[in-house]
């Protein structure tokens, strides 16, 4: 290895570039904010051109400060959808964000035709953009999730690919991950010509010709899968939870796809964890719709805390919540309930409930949702026992929260040495393709948690479940929806 690996990580609110050395250290980090827009309720969109400009800016800044890279890795927000003109490279409309719900009606129509497609997947977002920009399907257009768009830009338009992890969350793929599914393409009138080639998550797919030295583009993964790899969860039974705006648990299963088609009895989804040398490693994903959002609510809407960091000290000022329970269902409940009509709920308030109890209840509520995800993943993985939980994301800097999580899951919690493990995961994948790391076992052995937090007390899970029942079905019309 003659230089570091450049990683470009495109999140929901910004773009980050960093250099990752062979020892796993992350440096030369450059960030640009690229915020989504909400022009109407349930609409979430972004300026794909501005995102692309930010990608090139931060990549060049990282190279200028960190030296010429030996390879490029890409991590990205998943399912967000971009359509552009192949001849000009100009997007034909806004990028449609993964959180966007404008195509719920289309998803319900598909259900009547026998297709189960969630509105957060790319499929109906792509159909919407095509209907808007090319109703007769006569233009020379290209579709991509964010990884595809980034690779296209870095290669000067020579590379039109998506990796298997990103393809797997479009709802356009065969269940066995073998190729695009012509039946769903026909149902949505999506021409196969707009689709990218599906490639390995670790493998050279072309060169970043617009960057100094034209390094090979060698690793691509959706953000949650990149975080899974970045935390060394590359052996069956290893799991991580990322606590960002929302929360995602991902569990590595192995070379056999989980036995259910779209969603297991515990509310988890089968995912492609990564693909290397043409071989798919499968996983399970459990979803918490709001995690850090609840701390932002305390700060921005209630004014109970002035910074997110302050929540730890405020919560630590009381020994417990005084039997106050908070259910973090500001956007509904994901795994295991999938109740879009559930709403955030506080129960057990008394005249003695104060600021500290409220803040602690919010942190403990998110921790209990983490325990819900663990229980669901173990059930849907056929009784697999997750021995410990690895965690990353902004909330893991909060010691009170991490202890509450350990108490709720009743097992050790291993905190990632880097707050955002996506960067490290994308670097590992690119490094596997270019010989920096030899195989998944070497990546597994490289895991060194920042700290390991053991349970100190046993949380009352029965009391928690009773609080959840108070939160459910508050908006019956939304609770009746099931994707």
C-alpha cells in the first residue's frame, strides 16, 4: 500500500471525505453540509447537483491534505433516488430522499397487484421521477442511488454501477439477489436501460478519473452495511446498532438468505450485508424510526437542554426516572411493531417529575427500543444469541445512554472507536479489493472497541412494554397501513 484509502461518505444531511490508513486510523476529514428540503408534508428531496459538487470538493480537499490515495471507497444513505440525462450528466429533477413518502399511493396500488414495496425503497421513487421527466420513456436517462451518482461523477461518466447492498434496498431486485426483477420493472414501467450494473461491494469497478492520480473505485456499500463491516461484524452472529437520527440494528447471518420473503415475524428485513468475489453474505436489519431525533426534540422544540451533549449531565442528576416512561415514536414504531400510527408518549408523570427525570426517560426510552431490536433480530435469525452489541453513531458519545442500553439488553455494549463506523467500513471494503487487508477474518480481528460497558442493573422490560401499548395505534388510519 503506497497511500491511504479515500472514503466518501454521503449522509442525509451532508457529505464527508476522509483518509483511512492501513492501521485503521481515520484522518484528514472534510465535511460539507447538504441539507434535504421538505417542500410539502411527507416530501423529502435534495439537490443532486449540489450533492455532487460537495462530493468533489471534499474529496479534493482530503487529497490535498492527506496525499494521493491508493483507492476510493464509497458509503451512502440508502434508497435515495436520482435520475439524470446520460448525455449531459444533469439530473432531471430533485433527488428523492429515502424518507420521502410521496409514493405511498403507488405502493398501495402495487399491493393490489401482488407486490409488497415500501415507500422508503427506491422503486416507486424512480417510477415517480420517470413519470415526471420522461412519461413516454423516450429519453436517454440513467437511474442511481447515491452510490451510483457518486461513482458516475468520480469517473467522469464512465462508471454506471451500484453495489449489491444498495441494489438490495431498491425493491427492484430478485429475492436471491441474482439480478434486477423484470416483473416489478414492468409493473412500474421502468426500462431496464436506465438501471446500473450490479457489482461487488469489494472490487475495482473503474477509476476516479476526475481526482488526482485517478485511484481505483474499489469499495461501495450502503451506510448501515458499511457500519456493520466497519465494526468488524463480519462473522455470523455479530451485530451492531447505529444510533443516529434513527437507529438500525444489523446482524450478519452468513451465506444463506433468511427464510422469509420481505419481513420476518419479529419485524426484521433480510439484507445483503456485502458481496465479494460474487458471493453474497446475508444479514438481517431491524429499524428504529427515531433515535437521536428525540434528543433534538428536547433541545430544539422543548428547550429542556441547550445542546445534545448536555443531555448526559442532566440525566445523570437523578438516579432513575421515578417510574416515568417515554416511548420514542415521533415517527411511529418500526421493528417489531411496524405501527406508523404510534406516537411519542410520556407516561407516569407526577408533580415530582423534573427536568432530569424527563431527559433520563427519553434516553432510556431509546435504549429500550434498542433492546426491542435485539430481541427481534434474535427471533428472526432462528434463535441466534447475540452475545454483545457493538454501537456507533452520535448518541454513543453519551455515557448515560450507553449504560441504559447495556441495562436494557442485559449484555455488554462495545462502543466503536470511531463515532461513524461507515467510513472505516467503506475503507475495509476498498482495501479488501486492493490487497490492504487479506480477508474478512483480518477485519474481524482488527476490532478494538473504545470501551465495553457492562449492565449494572436490570431494566423493567414488562413496564416498558406496557408503555409501548399506550403509544400504539394513536392514529388508526396510519396504523392500518402495512408495507
